[in-house]
């Protein structure tokens, strides 16, 4: 797969966001750092889903006295968070495949 200049700029901006201070590492060392970040996003995603399920269970079985509006606001906030985490994982996956491509091409 060939990456265009636009793709490379986009992926480098992803790297700046996800790797922060580790952008100066060699490509082989960036992949484990990205995989660690990817696992972290998975744990955050699972935690958000558990929180949504907890609030839903509490609300529907009248365990809590959450008002309707507050419940819907909480669910929307956590759903937006889940969507953003899925998008970030997609970016990290793209970065991993890009760095893997660079390593394979250089060898």
C-alpha cells in the first residue's frame, strides 16, 4: 500500500496526538507504545459501557432516584465518549499498520 502525502500528514498528526513525547522514537519502538495505548482505549471503552449499563439498570429497576433528564444526559455523554474511543482506536490501528508498513519497506 502506498501512502499519499496527505495520508502521511494525517498519520503524523495522529502520532503527535497519541504518542505525544514518544514521537522521536524509532518506528519499531512506536508500535509497542501504540499497542499499549490501544489496550488502554479498550479498557476505557469497556469501563464506559459498564457505566452505561449500571446507570440503565439502576434507572429501569428504580434503584436510584435519577430523574429522566439526568439519566438521558448521562447516557448521551457516555455514548459520545464510547464513539470517540472507538474513533481513537481506529486511528491507533491505522498508525500501527503505517509504522509496520514503514518497517517492512525499509528492510
